[in-house]
C-alpha cells in the first residue's frame, strides 16, 4: 500500500445507524458542550462546577425560578410548532418574529379598547382569535406572492418582520400611547390578562395542547401528507393532483396563525402590555428548536426547555457570580454548536488513513 | 505475460455503509482494446469505474496503471494517469464554444490561448473523424455533438484510457453507429476503452472482451467472439433467463384516445408539440419513438392534464361508453379518476410520481390520499397495496416503510409502474419505464405492459431502445421536433426506417436507404 498518498481523513455517508449509537453520539456531544463551557468559565476565572450549579439552581432550583424558566420556554415551543409545517414543506418561514408581533398587536387592540365591553373569558377568546387571524394574514402575504409569482419566501418573510415592528413602534409613540411622552402602551386591564395555573400564565397549557394537535396534524391528516409531499417534490405533488399554491398559502396561514396565538400569549400572559420587542428574537431561536427537534413536536418540548434553562440560568449566573452578560450567549452558542455539529457525525463517518475501521 | 496492462485492478473493495458495492474485484484492460462492463443494476459497474475516475476511493485493494501502483484521489489525479471518464450527464457550459468548454478548468496561467486550443481541438477531431467545429456554441449542438465534445475534452487532456458510462442511451441508431466508428478508430490508435452499457447487441457489435459483475462480485471476463447474448445474460443474472418478448396480436382493438391537432407551447412560447394527431387503441401497445426532448414528455403530460394545451382536442372514450369526452381543460385529478394513468420515469427517477423520503406505503398514498371523508388519511389500504405490489413485482426492500430513495433504481421503477397498474387504468402511459434497468427487470416490465394490453388497456409506451420498441409494440408513433413524423407498423418496419423518421419530419419511404 502507498500509505503516504492516501488522504488522512475521508468522509463517507452513513447508511443508517442503530438508535443507541445515535443517542451515544448525541450524549457525548452534550458532554463535550459541558466541558467546553467549563473551559470558558475557567478562562473567566470562575469555578465551572459552581457556575453550572448556579445555572441549574437559578433555573430549576426554586419554584419561582422554575416558573420563570417555563415562561421563557412557552413562546419558544409555540413558535417552533408554528414553523414546523412550513419547514416540512421546505418553505423557509423566517418571519415568525413578525407574525408573533402581528398577533400580539391584534390581541392588544381588544385588550386596550374592548376590556369593558366583554366578559373576561370571552374577551380572552376574542383576543386569541384576533391574534391568530392577524398572524395568519401577515404570513399569508408572502405565501400569496410565492404561490402566484414564485417570489423568494426567505427574504420576503424576513422583511415583513421589520414592517410590523415598525407599525407597533408607531402605535407605541402615537395612537396607543398611554401617558403622553412615555412612548409606552398602558398595561392591560386584569380582564385581558391570561389567568395563572400553578403560578404560570395558562399559556403553557395552550402550547402543550398545540403540541399534541400538531403531532397529529403532521402525522395523520391529509393536510400533513400534502405538506410532506410538497416538501419532497413539488412536481410529484402536482402530479398527484395537489394544488401546490393553495396548500402553501393554507399552511402559511396556519403557521402564522399559531405565531399569532403565541404573540397573544406573550402580550397577555407574560408582559401584560404590547411593545415593539414583544417577539424578543423568539422567532429566530425557534428555528433552531425546530431543526434540533427534527420537526418532531414532542422533541421540541425538551429542546425549548433546555434552551430556556440555559437562558434563565445564565441570567442568574450574571447577577450572582458577576460574569459578563455575554456569557449567556457564549454558553448557549456552545451548546447549539455541539448539538447541531453532532448531526454531522450521525450522517457521516470518518475513515482515517491506514485504518479500515469506522470511527463514530 | 506481454507488456504491462493499461489498467489492472487487484482486489478492489468499496463499501457504502453495510452495502458492499464492489467485493474484491480483479480486472485488467489492455491498450488497443474495448472492454464492455456488463451487469445488472446495482451490480457495482459505475462504482468501480468511479474509483478509476477519482470520484470514489477504494477501501481495499490497489490500482495499477501501466504496471505501476497508483493512488487516484481526485479526477485530476485520474487525468494525470491518463484516465478520462465520459459521464452519462454532460458537464458542459451552454454559452461557451466547444473549444472553450474543452479548455475549461485546465491549468496553464491566466491567459487563455483560444487559437492554440482551437488548433489542437481540430487536430484531435480530424484524427478520429469527430467532425466538430471548435467555435460552435454548446447550446447550438445536438445531444450527439455534446457527447463528442465530452470525448474530445477527455482526449485533449491526454487521456489514453477512456471510460464511457452508457454513452448510447441518448443517441439515435445512426449516431450510435458513428460513435462506434470513432471508438474503433481510437482503439486502432492504441487507446484502452471501457464502455458501460445495458444493450447486449451493442456489446456484441463493439467490444473485444466483456467483463461481467453481479451484485458487487466479479463473475468473469469472456472474449466477445466466444460468447452470445444468452450466455452473457445468464452470467449477469446468475440463472437462465428467456430473452423473448411475447407479442400476441391485439384482440378487438377499440379507439380509446383520439387526439386531434394537439399543439402545446412552453413558457417561452416555443412549440413543444405541433399539430399532433393519432389514436390510441384499447388492447394495443402504441410505442412512441423519438430523440430525447422531441415532445414525448409534453405529449404525455398534456394528456394527463399537467401541461397546458394551446389548441387541439383529446377525446377519450371510457370503456362501455359510446360517447367520447374531451380531456383538454380538465384538472389532472379528474382525468386520473376517469382511468388515464401515467407512469413517467424522469432522468432522476424520483422527480415526478414518487416521494423519495417516503416508503412504499406513503407512495401508494399519492393515488389515494384524498379518498375517504374527514381530515385523516387512510394508511391501511395503501399499506395493503404496497405489500401486494412488493409481492407481485418482487420489490426488494427491507419494509414497505423504507424510504424508496434508498432502493435501487429497478426497485424504484417497479414501485412506480406497479402503483399505476394497480389502479386498473384504461389508458396506461409509461415513459422510460425501463430507463437504466437491468435486463431481467426490464423484461418483467415488458410483460406487465403486454399483460395490460391483453386486458384491453390502451398502452402508450415511450421508449428509448428501438430494438425493444420494435419487439414490444403493435404500432410506433415517431416524434421529431414536436411533430409526428410517422406512424408505422412495428411488426414490419425496420430499425433504420424508424431512425430516419426520428431525425426527419415526413421522411418518406423514398428517402430510406438500404436496410
């Protein structure tokens, strides 16, 4: 053999892998993330064990901490559920941010101007429906252009975000402004605030129910089947007699609608008011959640929970151990990098020079 | 032993995951020799050749070029050893001339000496009788000319070992003869040539030696002069196979589909079908011949309601009815329900008609997903159908839920054709149903078509292999540039006559030269 000329590392696509091996790789990548994070803490001059302890106790140690964490996880999970059908269809909806904002805005209208005209339960219902409709319609615009003229949905949905956020900014400083000059919309009346169950606003029940429904929708309904076929091949869908444009619009309406409900939950449950940062980047983080969960709704519960723990924990860390604010982003980044990176080792194997054994 | 072999492979093994694509293969190739590499689909022919071309790297074994062990890590390494491969799909830049395409990607400083290249290209072209114009743009070229450019490109880079992967799949009989002439000239010039093909008569006509692979294993090499198609098939399949297509006379053919003056335009307004008229009969196989891209796809799609019709009519007479219905303007779903089925196998096999990521069950659902009330899909019936198709057509798959993308080409096509037949159509259209399939599977498909014909189905069969069209069909419609250039009786027409019709609209009898 001519060892010197054989490449050092070669990559080969894997055929398939036993599930336990896949989980071993995922587990070790998680471990790698913890170790890398520990290294960062060491460099910052902190005790890594104490730091991780603070993250855990800060996010899960006390009842109030758990409530805070759940509150962070709710919009993440809801939005990940919303974009799952779009991504399954290979329609890159990165406008969840805007759809959330649109939903929050519509719900806020009723919260601000109808709170004394309707009984509380009905008011909340109207707010939810209005949020869903507004989010759905906001998402329908790029979908319509895609279906009609095949415009690029990635750019289109992204730019729609800035428009709606701009509109809310204008409302904030203009027609809906509370105390003149405050640049703020007043807090909602208590009738327009989601009731609490186990100390957290009942949005968590709504998203858990949606998780189950989304799973059934994607797996067992005709709509779910259509979405899966279009995602694989539009030509095949056309061949099977599917109206691709209509399905794209319908799916985007649904996706935007769920985002709108998330917007309603955040405005009514978590914030009690509306402001331009209502989506708070959730629309983008949810993309990561959806991909990491491989579009499986139940896996999204775990992933969004994990991200919420990291975020809340790092927050506590910042106040208690006086580490810079950016540490939270760094730690989250390391975890995402390792978890996404491990998919590479699941899909490919590496062959080292001289050896003919596969290395997992 | 004489001098060194041009190429010698020793115990070459290549695995993809658990699949052993090549299992310890030995092979030799000499200069001044044409070797046919024969094998069923998935037998590892292309994998083996890709290792010579530097696309894959063997897991075990060694490659000797001119007696010296070499390691080929990239297509560039392959060229450095004088090995060039002509792939099935051309890799040319449309807006460049032949000479520019040939010079593309060559090293040699930033300056491009177009004149020198053109001179050298002309020189190669004259030596082997290619007859190409170095300054012609690729978009002006026919398929055969493009292929010639690919060959010249390889020769220009100094290759003296040529590998051609199914080069005749896209050529007319006349063009194939020309290609063979060129290959023989190159052989006389001392080049070593490997040709991968499925067509046995080509193997017999062209090659000196035939190497046979079966399921990744090397079966043996025989001299062409000492073998025959039947013996080669037996080697390939591993058991005796009958190579005859049974062609019973049509029983009581009745008009099923009457097409009058069908004209279709593409998005740019170019005529893809030009005043096409014919009648497809129930109980008969109507073959459609033509060079790739002559309007076959548009014809089938317009009948199925998937391609817009500019003018003309498609009258369909359902079984038992005496009044015809107009199909033009009807949505695809309705046409399908009326009993018109289409199994179109595109170049990539999966692009249309199948969903690669789904299993057989999911793909069977493509026909039935809308059935039943309510919002939920019915998975039970498609599952039963998948099991039935799997059984009847001997589809090799670990389970009916295994993604069809990961099945071999032949099995993918069985799923597609099996599904369309299972819907018990009255008109069955199939395009390239045996594209790239091995002999054994192809004959299974031919028999299925004949079976349908005997059931009274109007079968429309778009094919690439003229020999098969002549053996299988009752009548053959020849398309040329979107026009019907002739409808002939498959039992009496000759291959050469069909070949001429393929290239010339209205090519009358007087133009047909000696057979």
